[in-house]
C-alpha cells in the first residue's frame, strides 16, 4: 500500500531557461543556496550553471576545469563542494567560481585494484580518492566524502582539509559498501549514506559507528535532509544496470521517496513507467530542496542508458517539483 501524500507537488521538466544554443549532456547534480538560487553541475560545455528559483539564467562557470562532474553540495556559508569523480578530487568554490580548497590529488587515483569503475572488482580499500561521489558538511565543519565507484569508504576531513579518519570496506555487511554514492547529515549530525548497490541507507555517528540501516529504497543515489524530512533520489532497476546484473521481480524504475527522520515513508512518486513524462524518472542521481519545500531532481539520462537508446535524447535531465499544498 502506498502512503497517503503529506503534500502535493506540481512537476515541471521545462521550468528553467538556458541561453540560446546552450545545452547540457546531462545534469549530474543540483543544489540550492541560502537565497534559493539553483546550481546545476553538468557534463556539458558549461559545467556549473546557476538559475534563480523561477528558472531564469543567472551565470555559468567552470569551463575546462573538471574531468567528469559528479556531485555538488552547498554548505551553510554558501560555498560549493564539487566532486570530480573522473579527476579523483573534491573542490571547494565560492558561488562565483573562485577555488578555495582541493581535497585529494587531482588525476591521481589511489590504488584499490579496481578495474575501471566496476565496484565489483575492488580488491582492497584505500585513502582518498578513487572516483569520489558526494560531500556532506557536519555542524562543526568536518567534511565527509563518499568515495564510491572505485573505493568503498567514507573519509572525514577537518575544515582546513586534513584527513582525520576513514571507514568502510567492500561488502554488504554493517559498515560495508557497494558504492557509497550519496551522503547527507541530519541536524543531530547523524550521517546518512546512500549505499547504492546494496539498496539501503546506512546511518552512522560521526566516528563511523553504524546506527541503523533503512532498506525500503531501490539503489539510492543521493539523500537530502531538509525541513525535518529525508528526501531520497533512487536510481531504481531500469537504468544504469551493471553488466551481468538483472532486476529483481516487479522492480521499480527511478523514483523519489520522502521519509521522516525515523524512517517512516511519507510519500513516493515516479517509478519509471513513463520515464520521459514530467513527474516520472529515468535515472535520478541527485536531489535538493529549497526553503519553500520545492524539490529539484537531476538525472544522468545519457550515461545511465540514454546514450544506448534506452530513452530519447530529449528526455529531461532536471525537473522541479513545486510544492502546491501541505
């Protein structure tokens, strides 16, 4: 039985306006600053594109700076944390593009024995980074990075960038990961990790001790905690499948789930039955929520299967869900 929606959303996949002649190959991630400006990290010619909350273009930057854009987080000071998974590094920037800090050694992955980006071939875990995915910032400024495709670790850094500790190994047991892809921190500093290929969220304290796991998710890519709720972008089982894997019976496609902080499901939408339709999904990869409760979902439509013809080239890669009542 589906939960009764605790709120209603109006979906739009054409809410934003790009400059004439511009496009993005795919919007990998999305974040919102304190003024509700929307930042889209993408794999097109202009990697960082900013809109106001109504979708009006504000500015763009980042040309030539990134190997393969992956994740974006905005901290309490409106600084941007950008993960370049193909470049094996994490960068801190101001909102207008000034680089403030680099984590990792760009273009030099640590040795985990992995073959390509196939997490199933990891032989051992290592330090930062090997295809890092996403970042979260604790209340004391500690930086936590989910080091996902080519590693299976969470790394904690001081606010100045010194490595403090790491935890995790490849596997499906407590504190183990098969692609620690998304990460978010609750107001009490509980850390939520989207353990994607294990189809679960793991919860940790800041020392890395596992507190719980939530399993009512389908290949979660990212988590956003806002307004006392946990928003999860789930890739599902119809996109981005690894060679040799198959979906379980009656598996869902891409969707969004909303939980309370205790893990109770409040709302769920999507499912991938018509992935090109507004309000449905092909490959949800990131999720953000603004101050008014509007939800933004970025999808890796091309790399998750669009390039192989699983969806048409005009399939949406960024949608807005405007909160119309609650």
